[in-house]
């Protein structure tokens, strides 16, 4: 080996480092915690006559090594800025020999201090045992905390193992990178699953990633997936992922560090993350958004009919129903039907529903004021997309039952003239709308 630097994954170097420290400790019958950093690595203010790692390595290999260099490499990893550490090739050879192995391949295949996943990735990257056509490079995207756009490097080796490097731009010009190494588990004919163990994670946390690729992964420039893991506060999280294929590791590195944000990806991923609360309830009522929710929903259960007054002074019929104590809702405007679940706002004065028509990206919103304006008379607020129309504003609804349902008959009309409505209802419309 020459002295030109070689890049090793952090986990690979940490395994070798740990093995050397344990060999040193057993050989000298000494506890590492009893030594200062200077004495342990053999630099600065240390006693050359006492046990130190530098002299231990020299004794086993006949080669001199700089103790501070080893210490600095460990500190570099502990700083957590990068996923790989660069080390002199001659030093790597010395460390491997000191650990009792013939050469790099011997260590890679036989050391119990590195995991099978790390071994597979290192062998692929450093020894070239896997050709480029057997390595797939992706830039992965997801959104954290609803809006924080995260880029990552996702690399699959021979469809057997993978590395996932996630970048967080928290320190200005240089990102903090968190790394996972894991195994690939084929799932049927159109999907892949990846398990990343906490032992092979710089975060010491487990994670699962599932990817859907359809009928031929190699012909798909974009893949969709989902992850399940833990956030930095150790709360369970799940969310959507988009993977964009790139040509090689260089293109991967350039793209993941670019400040450019793809608005299509961002829009697709926005709000596609769920965090499980880290505080467990003592009883089921602790999960309630509002302690009064059930009472309020029961009060609102029933059918409502009413009108929206458009700009041309026509009335648009509205049918609304709170179906049960779950808050399931049905809404009909302009002969467009919506279904959803109502939730109370924080101040408990509105029942709010959001609707998404199937295969459409537009969201409609409808809210009913909990406190009636008068007996059985309620005001609503809406932003509803129906066909090519947008209905935006207040509506007036009467709660109906068998005794008064005929006073506001159901209709399939899109518009109604005011003259077709009972005068007492027109008075209320003029008053409240």
C-alpha cells in the first residue's frame, strides 16, 4: 500500500479501532478508563515507559505510528460531520496487522467487530468486487416536521445491501450526516424492503424502508417509498419517500448538496409524515382532542339543509349531515357529494371538515359553527370546489327532522330563485348572509 489516503466508512474504522483497544487492554491487563487520552494514544504529556497504544502497535508490527493521528481520526468521527473517514493506506495496513490479520481482505472477511452489512458495503466500494452496473445510486427526499425538506443518498449494492446517508443542514456550510447500513429483502415482484439495524447506524436507531418499483426497477428513474423509524427525539415516525436515480456517486453527491428544491417533489411530500406522540395516555380520554368533543358531536348529529347566496343573488342548495358520534359527515353542494370526518377546532366553536375528491388534488373545506344563531339555525363557512366552480363564503343551514323537513325540500337544482323560498327563510338569509 502507498501512503495515499483511502476512505473508510465510519463503522468500519470504529470496528477496527475498538478491536485494537480491546487487544491492548487484555495484553496489558489494564482498564482503558484509568488512562488519560494522552497516555492511551501515546502523544503529548504521556509516560513512554507506561503502556500506550502507540508502543503496543509498534511492538506487534515493528512499524512506528503517530498516536495523535489515531486520536484525531476518532475525534473526527465523533464530531459527526461525515459518514466516511480518510486514512493513510500504510497506516491502515499497520492497524490491520496489529489487530492480528494478514491483510485487508483477511480483516474484512474474519473480524467480528464489523457487521455483515458494513462488510458487504466496504467490500463492494473499496475492493471493486461489485461492478458499477450492479450498484444503483439514488437521491432520496422526504419532508420532516411538515415542511423541512430533507435530501439523502441511498445506494443499493447488488440488490443485497444498502447505505442511506441523510443530510441535515444545521451548521451552516457543512451538513451533519447520519448514516445507516442495511440489508435488502425482496418483497414480491414489485417492491423491496430494507432493514437498517441500530448497530449499523450513526444514530443508534433502527429504521425500515419500503420501495415500490413496479415491473422493472432498472427502467424507473423515480421510485416511491415509505420509511418507518424514529426521529431525533426517539418518537416513532413514518412518512413518504421519493427516490430519484442518478448516474454515479459523484452525481449523487452534487445533487444531494445542492440548495435547489424540486417543487414537484416538495408538493408531493408535504405533510406526508406522521409522528407518534412520545407521551403515553393513562386512559382513553387522554387521547381526546377535546374533553367536550363527544358531547358536542352528539348535539350536532342530524341533517341540515340550507343555502349559499352567490354573487348574482341566486341561492345554491346545501345538504349537510353529521351521521354519528364518530363525526362522520356527508355534504352535498351543486350535486357534488363529499364525505369525511369532522374535527373540533381548538376553541371548540367550529366543527371542521376537509374533503379530497378522488383522483383530484383540490381540497374542499367546510365548517359548521357549533353555537346556533337561533334555534335550529346554524351558520357555515366553506371553500368548496365543485366542477369548474368555487364556492367561498358563508352558508345558512337549518337543522331538519320529520316535522320540518318539508319546509326545506330536497332539490337537484344548482340554483334557486329567492322567490322560490319561504319569506321567513328569506328574512333570515338577508339578515345573516
